[in-house]
C-alpha cells in the first residue's frame, strides 16, 4: 500500500449549526488505506461552554453530562491531538504562495464540505493555528451518493448517513456518535466506490487494493 493512498475520514458533533457561534463537542478521525482498511483512529470529547450550545443540538447527539464531565478534554489539547493525527497521515502535497512544498491530510466524510469542514476551519482560525488538513477540497460521500443513487435502479429515501446505510445494508448503531458515524461513513464510501469501480472498469484493470475492495 502506498502511503499516498491514505485518507482521513472525520466527523464532528456540535452544539448547533453555526460554526461562528456553536462549539464542537466531539471529534473523531479514522485513517484508512486505499482498500478502506482502518489504520488508526482518534476520538475525543471536548469541554465546552454550555451557554453557547443549543439544547436541541445536544439532545440530538449522544451528549451525556456525566460522560463529558469525566472524559472531556480542553479544546486546546484536542486541537493539538487532532493536528498530530493529521500530520501523521498527511499525504496530500500542496504548494504555498511562496513556492514552499508541504503536505496535509486528505480529508473525507459525510456532508463534510457543507458542515464539518466549515466548523474545522473556524475552530482553527479562531485559535490562530494552522490546520494540517485539506479542508477546502474534501472527499464527500454525499456527492458520491448523489451520483450513485442517480444511476441506481433503486434510490435511497434521502442522502442522510442513516438512510444510505439502510440502502446499502450497512449496520449503523449509535448514530450521532462521532466515531460510530465515521466508521459507518467509511463503509458507505467503500460500498459506493465498489459500485463505481465495477461499473467503470473490468477487474483486470483495477489496482490490487481496488480489486480487494471489489471482492468484498
């Protein structure tokens, strides 16, 4: 497996829908190789200002006051751990305006382009820190699912993660727990990619890793 094939799937649970006002309360990240095999994972619950969170948002997540009291860590510590995780799996080469080459993590997730990435960007920007991940060009399973459902003989009822799992026969327990959602998203990406690969090419044209995905 080439290191460049590594992807970091991630998910955020938040205290609302506005990245400029509402806090991040849980983060999960999962590094996978080109065959969608899990390499490493990270899950963190964050301490946050309850006055800035919407009660409805907390109720929709798996937030539990007792669990957060014992397990949540300061946001600064969480950012440091997440940045380290991104750097460990940074395989996407970029060039700065001054011509300096550097690498960032290739991000993926479900609805991350519209929701999770704006929260991530705002979080790092507010802290005055550099995010070592490609926040502005993520691989989003929502986009992949829209294409797949457009050409499929049967469509899912919508493109929410739970609906796609049901459509694809993927077990998804503990919805709105960040790590459970990330693992479900990886399986959705794998299932959808398999359908596209088999539709586009014959098995002999696929790379060994893609052939492995296609056989499952």
